[in-house]
C-alpha cells in the first residue's frame, strides 16, 4: 500500500512538472508572438509615419503651387472684367490705343483669339485716327508693335502703318529744338499754334517708337533720332542734359498736368524711353538712369506715391504710369524686384475702392468701370481725372491690368 501511494505521488509530481514545462513553453511562445507583433506594429507605424510625412509634404507643395496660381487667376479674371467694359466703350483713336496695349499683353498670357480679332479685324488698328498731340500717334504705334510682337511677328502691315505715322509726324517738323533742346513737340515751329502743351509732348514716346523701328528694320536713321532726343547734338542738349538732375530726379518748368508741366509723372515716362534705348544700344547709362528714376518715383518719402498702396497721388494717366514702371522692371528685374509688388498693391487699392474707404468711386462694381484718377479722395490734376468707365479712363485701366497680368505670369513661370 505504501509503495502504491508513493508511485502515485511520484506520478503526480512528474505530471505537474510536465504541465509546468508546457506552460513555460506556451508563455515563451506567447511572449515571442507579442514581441513579433510589437516589432511589426512598430515597423508598420514607422512606415505609416514616413508615408504620412510624404503625403503631408506633397500636400503642402500642392497647396503652395495652388496658392501661387490663385493670384494669377484672380488678376486675369479682373483684367477680363475691366476689358469687357473697355470694349463696350471703345473708340478707334488714342484712348482706344491705351486699351489695345493692355490687351496685347493680356493676349500674350491668355492666347484669347477674341482679343486678337477685336484689335486686328473688328477694329483695325491701322484705321485709328491720327490724333492731335504727338503722343497720340505714339500710343497707336506702340499698340501696333505689341500686337505684331505677341501675335507672332507676321502682320507686317502693322509695322508699315507705325512707320507711316512716325515719319508723318517727323516730316511735319515735330521733332525739333525750337524750345532750346531736342524733343518731340505737339506742334512744329512754323505751325502757328500758340498752344504749348509740354506734358503730352515731352513724354517723348516717339523715341520709344523710333527704337522699335530700329530693332525691326535696322535702319539707323531711327536710332539716330532716338539718340538725338536723349543726348542732343553739339549745338543743342537733349532731354538728359536739359531735364535730368541726377539720382532719379527729372525737373522742368512747372505747370498744370497736360497743359504746362514740362516733366509729367516725375519723369516716369523716361523709364520707357531709357529702357528702349538700353535694349537697342546695351549702354548701361540708360539702364542706370531708368533704375534710379523708378526707385525715386516709387519711394513714398519723395511725395509722389501713397505710402501704403503706392498709387500716384497727384495726376491722371495711371495706365501709362503702370506701363512706364513695368518697362523699367523689364530691363532690371533684380534691381527693381519691388515694382510688381507695389503695382499689385496699387491695383488692389483700386479694385477694393481703397479697401472700402474711398471717398470717390475708383471701381464701379456694377459694370467694372474704373476711375481715371486713383486718389481715393479725388483732387488730382490732369485730363478727365474724375471720369469713370469712359474710353479714356477704361482704356488706361485695361492697359494697367493687362500689363500687370503679363508680368505676374512671368514671375510665376520663373519660380
């Protein structure tokens, strides 16, 4: 009996030890499985974290790209709305040429064939009126050059018409030294007209026309004309010696804008002339003066532009003003990086009616008519400053918005 009980105890003991061993094996197996699962989850989590990071990076890049394109789309849409009003009030003369210039730049970005048809078929630029003042002809010539350029440089009839307009004004004696220095004048010395309008002759945009004609034809008589106006000859000075005071400052006789002020827009127009001369001569003198002029004009400390929104405070012709500044930027984008930024603020100021604070209508939201003067409280000097949505005012606006879209698009493409 005793031996039997001992065998049972031994057997029970062996069974207990065996069960404990099996339990330990199961525990070890379970721990191993848990470790494998933990490692797997850790690695999966790491991969998911990396994947999420990659997705977030791509999302941020996509968002940044979208944010960069939104301003361009916004300004194209605004330019189209301004343009629609311009087309509805269009007349085939110098006011129409303002908008035609802006439309050429807008076409260069959008390739909208309706714009091309409007200015070359429905309203043939070659049939535009001659205008009275000499700059009237210059704007038309420049519109023809821009459309010839942006539409593929095939329509040579536009070049021939611009050449005809230029030579006609020159043959009439409007390129003269009769006021003591070489310049383009509204009237020839023998015209018998007593009206002396400095502003709209001493913009001297016929110099820009001459540079275009030289670039296209390589006929040096056009370049010689352009250099004569800027540099003068041995007997009479040109505009630089007569009117440029250095460090970006141009100054002549004072008077009312359009009817007596010898240097309009503080010399902004000479940015376009200087830029054109720099393109055809590569003489750094012209580029230097252009940069100095643009910087001085757009520095609010000099009193010509607003300190926050950079609109010109005193005068009309804002489309031309924007045009001149962007011509400066075109030859010196590194030195004048702030110009597109300031012009965007200027146009935003107009579009929002000075952020809702304007005392006069800058942007009429019912039909997107734009005021000719951009001072939010009025009181500017000039020609038709209070007009809103007329062909003069709207043509200038179409010019400003069209050019800005072109240069904003260029900035976007270069990023």
